[in-house]
């Protein structure tokens, strides 16, 4: 009589995790550092990219744009002469509100992975679901605009927890808003204490040098990835 | 020999539609007009409500707040002394990014439907999925902040299509933004021509009287509901 061993392979049940790991292997093989860039709609992700990707100090960058529909964001990056691939999530009624590992995987053949050092995946603007779907990235960066109000970490805690860097954008508008930076930091510390944060303005250029250095550091591994 | 008739009951397969209709019946029975208020995170839905619900010219209002977590929005409405019920969608990993008819239904016992004329359901901040889930409402109002950029109707078309009114908020910030109102109207006309739109600022009060009159009109049925 022999015993039956039942092995529960939990991860195998989760197709997204399996596919994220497959993406991860491909990225590792090509030596590509991958950033998953997330935010609410209109927080300024694409504008930030147009400001910093023009001169990345020798780091070769590719961009994967996720949108429900259209290619407006990819078009805005066209002048940078980088490899940019657009994924449209609108494959059904209304479209998906996030990128998942399979969508990213479907775009990999169109990306010259061996010729880039850093891949930036601009996720669909949404403060809930993108945080639930890993796509094979090294680092998740969360962009939060001051125009959204300081309470967002408390209202969308997973999103602010599931990231290694928080970029607070549009600080040029602070004089015109009732926005309390201390309160934002308090709420953010409540869900993700000690996560690094940068306060920037793509419009005035404030903090752009710091952001560029951070991204360059990620790609050249001279800067340690932020804590998970 | 008799023939078998197969009747395909399409709607019955869609639990959300069935439950939305059940909600609708309850609202009708109590004579309540229901508004589904949708926007991206931080567009200012709650602030708009705090500005207009204080004096609704005799219309009795209730509010149903949808959030992933917490009760910040409900707390902000507390001083208005209205019936406010908070739904938290965080019943799983990360939480749901929208309200559905079942969540709204679960809140109905806590709402004094017979004692209100207008129920405002403030949806989770998200520009994709809320548009896909009817909850039994009469009218869907979409709030778009100018700080999000003028391209949002083109990027999130279903959301701007699945509404009967678009409120463009935070227009007090226009002098400090590179925001082209004509372009916004152009994009909006592209996905939803002739949808009525209001340009307002909860901060300065501009357009608040108009918005209040619109909501009062919906509840008293003196104003025809906007086109669907």
C-alpha cells in the first residue's frame, strides 16, 4: 500500500502569477529593469515621461503604454524616438481597468528587449486594480497628483502599499489648492510607512533631475531598489 | 409530438441587471430619484456634494458613499445632517473598483427611502468599471476635473458615453493649467455628442447654483431627465 501525496501548487492556480514570472524570466535574460508606473487618470504619468526620458544618460529605454482605447499617450512619446508599444485593454465591453501579465506578455514580441536597459510600463489610470496584478516588474512607482487631494492613501490603501516609490506630482499647483502635504504624508505613513517619496512638478521641472537619476539608478543597479 | 421552445432569457443571466431592476422597483415604489455620481479619484465629487446639499430647496436627500476603504467621504458629509450610508468595497484582496447593484442593494435597508426624494450614490473613483455596472439609477452624472487633462473622454470613452450629464470641476485652476476647454469639448463630442455639460468650481462656488437647480429639478421632475 502506498500513500498518496497531494501537493497543493497554489501559484499554479493563479495564471497571472505564472505569466508574470514568465515575463520576469524574459526581462532577466535580456537584462532589462522593469518599472510598473501606476496612478489615477490624469496624474501626469505620460507628461513625467516626456520630461525625463529625453536624456537618460546612456540608459536605453523602452515604453509600454496601457490604455483602454486609443494611442494618445504613445503618440505623445513619439518625438523621443524610443521603442513605444501601445496596449489597448478595450477587448470587451468597456475595457479592462488595468494591465495584467498576459497583456504585457502579448506585447513582448514587439519590444526589442535585448536593446533596452529599462522598460517603463505605464499602467491604465486607476487607483484600485493595477495594484492587484503583477506583470513581471522590478519596481512599482505610484504617481499621485496634489490635485487629487491628500486623502488618497487612506481611500486606496493597497495602491499606496503595493509600490516602492511614491511621486507626488503637480506641486506647482499647491498655492492654488487646499492641500495639506503633512496630512498626505500622515495618511501615506499610515498605510506604507517609510516608502520613499519625491515631490515634483513636470510643468516647472522641479524634481525632474532627481526622478531621472532615480530611474537611471534603477537601470544601472547603482541605486538599490527601494524596499518592498 | 410537441415542440420544445427554448426561450433565451438573456437578462436573467446577468445578475447585476436583475438586481439593478430590483433596486429600481424599490426606488420607484418610494418615489426616489437616484443619481449615480461617477469620476476619477479626486475629481471633487464629495466636495461638490458638501457645497450643494446644504440647501436643496425642500428636496430631501440621502447619500450612499462607495469607497474601497474607510468612511472619510461619509464623515465629510456628516455636518449636513442627511442620511448617509457608507459602503466599503474592500471585501477581498484590494477591493472592488466600482459599486454594483448588489452592493447598493445591501445598503437599502439602512436608507430611509420613504423619507427622501433624491438618493445620490457616490461611486468609487474610477474611469472604467463604474460605467459597466448599473445600480438602479435614473441618471448618471460624470464629474471630470480640469486637472486630469482634456484628453480623458478619448481615453475613457465608455465612462463619458454612459452618462446623462458631465460636470467639469475645478475650473478655478484653469489659469494655472495647460488645459484647452475647446479640446475637451471636441473629445467629449467625439464620444457623446450633445451630452449636457456644466463648468463649475466647488471652491469658488461658480456653477453651484446651477448644479443645485439641476439636482432639485431631477428630484421634483420639473426638469426633464437628460437624454440617455
